[in-house]
C-alpha cells in the first residue's frame, strides 16, 4: 500500500474523533454566533458538516489530478 493511501485510510478512521475534538475545542462562551448554539439539532448539524469536510479533505490524497 502506498504511503498516501495509508494516510488517507488513517484520516478516514480518525474523522469522527477529529470532529469531536474540533467541537470540544471551540470557544462557545460568546452569546452570538453559530458556535454558541445550544440546540442539539444545530450542534449535530455543525458536527455533521465538519465530519463531511474531513471526508472531502481525505479524498485529496487519493484523487487523480
């Protein structure tokens, strides 16, 4: 297996963890803005969007030019 393929698979395996760590690291103390949301649906949407970003990012390592 090529190193780039290994990196691709590694990042895919870590995508959910990266999303959770990203969300946990956000400053949610501000009264305004999307990151201050407390609605569980809004939080899940943010996490889903971030997770999808990670999946798209991982594709860069295996896509043809």
